[in-house]
C-alpha cells in the first residue's frame, strides 16, 4: 500500500509530462497545424533520430564549451571567495562591484565578445564563465561567512593559522552552500553556451538552431531544444550526485539516522 | 610552581569595563572553579588565558613563561561542544593533534586509545549529530584533553545538559581527574557544581568582574560545604 503510493509519487512528473506531450500531439493533428509552424512531438522525435549524427556533433561542441566554462568559473569562484573572505580591503573594494556586475545585460556582452574574439569557442566559453561565476561565488562567500565564529575561535585557540582554519573548518562548512551555487550554475551553463553560439558561430547547437530556423525546419530546432533540456537536467543531476558523494554527513536526517 | 598565573588582568570590551584587576592562580593537578553571575566576564577571562584576545593590562604566566596573547598552549572547551558536523567523532577528537602537526593517522590512533575512558567506544565513526548531548560533551572534553592534557579551561561544559545527565557527567569528571590528574580551570554559575567539583573557588562580582571571595573547599564534608554555600550565596 505504502510502497505503491510511493511509486505513484515518484512517477507523477513523468505522467504529467506524458500527458502534456499527448495533448500537444493531439492538438497539432486535430487543428492540422503546419509542421513549419509547430510540428508534433512524434515528428520532433523522428527528426532527432534521423539527424542524430549531425546533432551529436553539435552537442559535443556545446557540451565542451559549457563544461569548460563551468570548470573555469568554479576555479575562479573558489579563488575569489577565498580572497574576499580573508582580505578585508579586497572585500570592501570588490564585493559591491560583484553585485553590480549582475546588472550588465549579458546579451550585449555576448555580442561584444563575438566582435572581439571572433566566431571560435573562446567567446562562448567566456559567456559561460560569466554566467556560472556569480552564483557559485556568492553562495560560497555566504557559506564561508556563516560559519559559527566560536568554531573558528576554537581552532584559533589551538594556534591554527588562517589557511588551516579555512581548510579544516570554513571550507567544509561552506560546501552545502557551494553546491547550491553549483546547481544554479549547472542549470544555466548549457543555455549560456547556446546563447553565445546563437549570436555567431560555426558549430554547436545554437548555431544549428539558427540555421534550421532560417529554413523553417522547426522539428529540428525543437529536437535541439530537447537535447539542451536533457543536458541541463543531467548536469544538475551530476551536481546532486557529486554532493551526495562528497557530503555524507548531510544525508543523516533529523532522527540522526541515515 | 603554579601552572597558570593570572596577574592583574583588566579588559574593556566595546567601552564596557568587563574585567577589573583579576589575579588568580591554578596549581598543578588542582581544579579551580570560577563562580559568577551570567555576563560578568568569565568567558572573557578564558579568552584572555587561551590567548584569543589580549588584555588591556596584566599578564598570563603559564609554567613560568609569559603567554599573554599567545594561543596554542591550553585546552579550551567552550559551552557549546563545537564539534564539526562534517567530521566523524574520532576525527573531531583527533583534529587538534593534526593542528599541532601530527599526521591524521597518528592522531586517530592516539585518540582511539582514549575512547573507552571517555565512554565513546562504538561511536567513533558516528557524526556528532547522531550522538546524545552528554556524549557530545564527552567527545569535546576528550578533544580538549588530547590537545593539552595538563591545562584545561572548561567553560560551563555541562550547563546545556539536563539535570540527570549533568550529574552523571560531574561524577564522571571527578573520576577522570583521579585518573589523569590534569589542572583544570572550571567556569560555572551553579554553586552546587562549584562545591562538588572544585578544590578552590573564586567568586566573581557582576560587571565589571572583580574577585570578591576565594574559598578553599578541598576535601570538606557535606555540612562544611553547606556552610560555604550559605557564605557564597550571601556574597552574590
Ligand atoms: N566580543 C564582545 N564585544 C563586546 N562585548 C562583549 C563581547 N563578548 C562579550 N561581551 C559582553 O561582555 C560581558 C561579559 O561577557 P562574558 O565574558 O561572555 O560573560 P560570562 O561568560 O561571565 O557570562 C557581557 O556583558 C557580554 O555581553
Ligand atoms: Mg560565558
């Protein structure tokens, strides 16, 4: 009884999705909507299969840009968070700038980057870095700052230096917040790469979509959209998995049991 | 020679005159209790002895050497257990030794040999959240002891526990003292606890803290202790 309820609980989103897809397919057929306006999911799926070689190549490029940018952003975020939480004048000088930087419209920057760095991979990677850097840095800084000061005092009373305290106390305490930032970054990283490609590229899913859109192959555009959603979802799940592996103490629930 | 000498310490915190000319001594293997009302500056004195903050005036002498404003010499246990939630009990206990420069493996081995004395056998691989309050305090106490087995500063270590657990822990601490003979400075605002655990008691006044009484209560009988209890109550 309880088990079957549990399965229904877990399957609910999948059932909802299937229902919506069915509605879409039904609507397209019932109203006889032209495929160059809106194809049904069955048509999208068949295009996905038909064009899978080409799509796979472009997916590889987009994934490479997104992952490279993501990793660079994490490394930069780590260094920035460490510096801003340990050097008071740096914090005072740069933290407000960090917040204000978020008001710059990214799409304009993306156009500029294409102008400056050409149509290669570099401008896309930079856009991904910019998109991912902020949530990771801010969450990490918040995490480090929310460490119990008494906990820090305890280690200071033992004669531990700043680096030891960071390594043993602050960094692990801040990891849950760090992972929250990582999850946000993972969600947007693929999209950021695609936006970069959209504005000017020779490869990648964004480029593929602009091309197909111009020739009204909406089914193939949607096939690319499907891949983008799937990749973003898998990337978030990968972050969740990494958190599960790296933070075993977080798995313990309220009752103190696993 | 005395283990710790606190000499004429004065301290103002945020324009609040907190410690007024505090002088006291801790002799080897003694348990000295500091008794005073909440907020009178007892923890501030411990922060100064441990070297976390500097006094405005006065000196801290440990084993004849000037340790004013120097950390890393004494074991300091605060009211909260301050166990790291992301480390196992064993690692929490071992970490101070790592801070001192030992390898984690060495530190773990040393910590393991004390687990049974501290009633923690079988719980070494648990996370602090999975332990009861009393056990967490014992783990924190072991961590303090391993860092500096000769001088321990215990700041209201049992205040957060329920009455029954607290009493068990007090008896257990007495037993522990007879076995390891550390020198202990113990803060409490509980007169019964002070009389039960202390060899000597310093009574602190409300802010700014001054020493308003010193009582030698080592080895006294119950009725004699009751007399002191009345005296202390009158003082406070
Ligand atoms: N870092 C601080 N800055 C300013 N005032 C403080 C600080 N820490 C404690 N105080 C104040 O100093 C007084 C003494 O505090 P404390 O030493 O913690 O007292 P006790 O341990 O005896 O309860 C209290 O009034 C407290 O509010
Ligand atoms: Mg206190």
